[in-house]
């Protein structure tokens, strides 16, 4: 359901600036990635997160390294927002041995437990039952750690969604189910494949709070995420957040978007939340033009250093083909 945010805590100036930093880190990393693909330096499928930066940026501001995220193959923006180091991320995307998975996972299987990036899965909806496992571990260990399960609107129609929400509610797991509803399940329009007008309504059947949030409003995103995470840390169980947004680059980079209505994509890009939020920070005196430009330069330098690191890294040796495959190593 959709509710007013008037009775919810609001982010202070420092928090709002940090959310912008995370959004900008996603956008600049995405832009550099697309450049490298066009130049032929990366040969891999790429699922851009442009247009959806607000969601993980606002959520990650509320998380520590000990808090965990489980995301999907379209979730590189979730990892970048969590402050995953870019050097091993880029090395993995380029298939190099210094990558997070020694170059064997690629962009669809990135992981970095040190910053709480636990799983990137290529199986639609599987982030949710895995997140429940981490949530159960938090309960057993007696910690205040929370786990975020990121997924898309299409995944709300598979069994794992319903099973996960039910079990999380029964056990009061500290899991927040975050659905980025960008209007399309790959190429299928939301209303053509989903039986409810709001995914958040499905939370009612599982006895947990469910909210439909403007996923393109960083402040509103932070307010609802703050409430959900606070509930989870207090032992009050899970929350479902449906975050309405839009993807600027289609399901996959190179998507021709022919399934969209004429003008739909142009309208979404004209309402890009990143420049709108930047202007808000300037108008409210939260940051100056010079501060934001310095921030941009620092992020771009970080991304370029990561690219250089990945380019210089070696490809994995042949003996890696058999490593991490079987419990007992098989010799060549």
C-alpha cells in the first residue's frame, strides 16, 4: 500500500549527500562500463542500472559492512551502492584472476563478503530464499544484522517469492524484500503478467508490512528503508518494499526497446532522478557546485584506477578450470 511519509524520520544533510555520492558512483561506473564495451575491451553481457540508482543508494546508506545483500544479475548498481571495491569488481567483469571470483564468475556472479555483497545470482528470484538463510543465521548468532533481498517485478510471480515471504514472516527474519518495479519483466509489461496493481499488496497475505514507494525519490526511499531496517534490527521481522522506477537501457545493453510505448523511455529519461536530486542539494544549500564537482572527479578517478587495475591483471591460469568445482580437487 502507499502511505504518507509525513510521520517518518527524514535524512539529515550529511545523509542526503551520502545518498547522492552512492547514486553518482553507480552512474559514473555505469557510464565507464558502457564506454569500455563500445571500445571492445569488455566482451560480456551487461545489465545497466541507469535510472534505478535511488533504490540501493538510499538503502545502502543505512547498512554496515556486516549487513548483507543478495542481488540478481541485473544488480550491479546494488553492489556499487554498497561500496564494494571497484578494482576486484572490474577485474571480475573482465575475467581476470584478481576479480572477486578469480575471473570465473563474470558480471553475473559478483560477490564480495567483506562489504556484505554475498550473492549475485543468475536465477530469477533466488536472491530471496538465500537472503532468508542469512536472516536465519543472524537470528541464530544473536546479531542485529539485516539482509536485503533485491529482485525485480517479474520475480514476484514465481514460487520462491511466495515461499520466502511466508517463511520470513513465520520466523520473523531480519530480511527486507526490495522489489525494483521498473515496469517490465524482461520484455513483458507489468500489467500483462501480474495479477495485482501493486506488488506491495501481496505482503498482506504473509502478515508483514508492505509499501509501494517512489523508487526515484531518494528521500522517500530512505524514509521507508529506514523504517523497514529499524523493524528488522528490533526483531520485528521482514518488510516488503515495492519501489517504482524505470530502466533507461532496457533489460540488456543493446535492447531495442520495441516492446515499449512510443515516448515512454524518453519521458522517463527526461525525469532522470540523478540530476533532479543534484539540483535539490544545491537549492537547499546541502552542497555547493564545487563540492559536487570534486565528488564527481574523485569517483571518476576511482573508476579509472579500477579499469587500469583490471586491464593489467592476468587471465586465470588453466589450473583454475578445475579449482572450486569439486569438493576434492581433481588433478589435470
